[in-house]
C-alpha cells in the first residue's frame, strides 16, 4: 500500500516539475552544415530557378551547394532593376531599361542573366542589383 501511494505521488511531482520547466527549454538549432536549416535565409547568390511547374525553387549560393527550397519561403517582391534585352551575337544589352521579377537568374561575367516568361534580359551589376533572392525552408541536394 505504501509503495502504491508513493509511486502515485511521485508521478504527480514529476508532472508538476515537467510542466514548470517545459516552457523554459529551447530546442537547439541544426548544425551549420546540416541538410535541413529552418529559419535561416539561404541567399541564391549565383543562380535561382523558380519554374511554375516545378514543386520547389532551386537555389545556388557562393558556397557551391545547390538547395531545393519551398517556393513560399522565398521573397515574393524580389526584382532586379535596369534590365534590358540581351543582343544575342555580342551579348550586349539593348532597348529600354526597366525592372524585372525573374523566375530564373544566373550571374555571369558581364551582367546578371534574367529570364521572365520566354524573354531573356541582362541586368547590370549596379548597387540596386546587389541583392539576390533568398529562401528559408531549404534542403541541400546531394
């Protein structure tokens, strides 16, 4: 009888202690180079692909690791400025300059190559275009 009462009281004490301490416990962040990084903005410094019929966006940073990211975790209002058509033979930029919200871009030696629909544009390396797309729910591809 004594043992039964003691065990029942012990469970109540452990439950009270657990409920008291639980809110103060924090989960540790995943290691820096783990496959899954939550609430960490991954910058797509080199390449970004967000094709409508693909389930995820693809992102490549200067670290050389390709990531698959949830599309909804990427910036919605991202765009480059001063973009012009690329003249195919000599890769120079021509036409009126304007802002473009790309679903694909890749950095190159002379400009940032941007695809909007079926059109390819070049955006110069100017301070306004120093930002890149970033996403925060990404998984490294193998």
